[in-house]
């Protein structure tokens, strides 16, 4: 039996969608709303500098 390996790239958009849909199932909120919240949180996190 041979095994095929997949070389597909997983994008950030796919990760956001997967996390948002999983959270939506658990909370009952809409996927789009959660996905927007994730993106907003990511933008805020990038604006915060790390202490050196």
C-alpha cells in the first residue's frame, strides 16, 4: 500500500476560518463575527512591542 503525501499550503485565512468555525459551534456566534474579532486581535497584538 502506498501513501500519498499532500504538499498543500495552509494559509492564515484557512486557519482563521477553522478557528472561527470551531468557536462558532461551541458558542453559537456567527463565523464571520468571530473571524473579524480574531483579525482585530491579531492587529492589536502586532502593535504591542515586546519588552527588551
